[in-house]
C-alpha cells in the first residue's frame, strides 16, 4: 500500500532476532542464518520485508532468496565451524577471524578489477575510478558504498564486509574531473557503488554538478547504477529530498546531457508495487532515461517467464531492457550459478515471447577480464557443437562485435571454463590479453598463467 510517510528502517546481522517475520523459523535455522551472515553481507529494510517478500512461500520466495542468507551458500564444514563459534557464545573478534578465513576463499575480487581497471596517475592509483572500456569511466563515490538492502549474490560483497583494502571510493569529485579533462574520448560516466542513491541528494549533487561544466562537454551521459526502484522506491517519492533528486536529474537534461538510471531489477515482483511503478514514471518524467539489467540467478530468476514478464513491464513503464548478466565467479557462486547453456536457453525462450521493443536487451553477458562476452547461441559448425560468443565490450575496442567459438560444454558456467573450438589453440584475444596484463599489472605477473582471463 502507498504510504506517504514511510520511514526507512534497516536490519543487519545483529537484528535477525528482531525481524518479526522470522519468528516462523526454528532456533536452528536462525543460528544458521546468523552464521552465514557473519561471512556474507546481510542487510534488508522494512519495505523489502513487509511488501516484497511473500512469507507464505519462504524459503522458496525469490525475494527472500535475493536478500536473506541461505544455508547452502557456504561450504558445510565452514558453516559448521562458524555456527559452533556463535552457538558457544564466542566473542566477536573470534567469529570475525573465522569469517575472514572463509571470505578469502570466496574469490572476493573477480575479473581483475583491482589490478587491471584502476588507472594510474603520476605512479599512483587513482582511488574511486575504474576505466576498462574506452568510452565509459566508472566512479565510486565514497559516500555511496552501501545499499538500501543487499543482494545475496552481489559481486561487490567484499566491500560491504570490509574486505576491500583498495576501497574503490573517491574522496571527492575533483580527481574525477581532472581525469575526465585528460581523457576526451570518454562519453559516459557511470556512478556506481554500492548504490549511489543511498546518498542524500545534496551529496550526490557535489559529484554530478561538476560534470555539467562546459570543460567536460565530451561527457554526454551520466549514468547512475541503482537498485533503489526495487529496494526503496520512496527515494523518488516521499523521502525528504526526493523532489530535489528529480530536480537534479532535470538539471542534467537541461545541461544537454542524458541522465540514465541503470536500474538493477532482478524479479518481476520488484516492479509490481504501485510505488515502484510511480518511481520509474517520476524518473522518466524528470527527463531521465531508465535502463534495466540484472544477473541471472538460480533460486531468484532462473526461468524465462520471469524475464519475459520483467522486460514487458519495463517497456510498458517506458524503461529499456539492457543486459542479462551471468552471475560472476565470486561469493556464493556455487549456490547461484546457472550453466551457460541453460542461461542461453532461458534468455532465448524469454526473448522469443516479447515484442521488438523488449529486444533491446542483450545477454547472457559475462563481465570477464577481457570484456563483456555475450553467449549468442549454441550451434553446429562443421559437425562440431559450439558456443557462439561475441564481445559486447572489449578491453581492446577492436574486439567489440567480434564473433568467436568455444567447444560446447553443458556444465561450463564461466568464460574460464570454455576452450576454443574448431581446432584453435587459444581464443583470438588471449595473446593480447597476456601482453596487457604484463603492461598494466606487472605486480600480478606471479599469478598462475591459466588465470589469464576470468
Ligand atoms: C559493464 C561495464 C561498463 C559499461 O558497459 P556498457 O556496455 O556501456 O553498459 C563499463 N565499465 C565496466 C568495468 C563494466 O563492467
Ligand atoms: S544493489 Fe547492487 S551493489 Fe547493492 S548489493 Fe545488490 S547487486 Fe550489490
């Protein structure tokens, strides 16, 4: 129901006993939940708990799976050890120590994020900036490194549990502006996090206004990656500075640029409430555009009906379906992963049952170290069954749109599982990728060669 004065209230791992809806769980189940949330980030809010989750369908409910820790997310031995520590009432530092040990095993920094994408200036890393694809710079404002709720599958989980020693977080916008002034080929700035819309509008403004300056006229699109339309639509409706946020979006448009809200929408239910629809409409009415993307996640959205329904509703609201991602190789990956072959089948089945307006979506896409690799199809070439793959984005722009083939493998879940087909010895990009690694990350040359793409 619409609630015009809804106050934002969050629950973290220490509040598990205070979430009334969890009283249906047994003491054992609650202990397990506490154990998993000591390792993987946990945060929900009152809107997610009260309006999005169907508690009569727990634990299978997709939004419950999206936000609440599940037993099978950890290895059974790891889970048992941390459960015991909590059960025995051990002190927090001991629990944390065990949690760290488990976290380190969960590949906290996938796809060369740290080594390859952080630009250098005068021999120093530029904090808060990642620049992988020529046209688009990622910016991580220091105050936007949390979210209205956490997704259990988030590939940025390491920064929420304090495991990210690099902290992709900028102290201020000045470094970003200087970087952009020196990189005139950049057309897009993608402000990301966490969720930048956890910031007050007055803070967000400090990052966005400088980008509107005439000296940055090559920056045409300002994108904000956010899950607020799903997790807290009141951000655009009734929060104290909601109107000011929409005004800021209008100012971007008035300056001749596009403000694109890159909305993370994982399940059709997230767009069903009237408040969510209204949020999307208000953003568009303010002169911004909305593009929607999400990973494909087992237990959450691994069926074609969910995707077709999402895309249709996005288009109906004036939003644009953008990417379906493959879940990255990090965190509770084993729990969520969907084989590439199955991902492609789900994509295709959903794609076929929508109108052309929905077919702006691309996927399934793997954000791997060399680039965004699309699974275009599964077919036979010269009697050999193959995956047809294509770069949607490449670390080397000349790779973009290049078609290549991998041996069909029904179990493969990531690019690193794939092998070249048709008698090739390696993929066409691997040689250059090795050179880039040597140039960009000499310090990581000690890592094993077969981790050369991930
Ligand atoms: C996905 C991504 C982008 C944006 O790519 P688009 O295809 O333009 O949406 C930019 N930088 C990185 C590192 C990315 O993973
Ligand atoms: S909203 Fe985005 S950044 Fe936040 S937890 Fe979910 S996937 Fe991660």
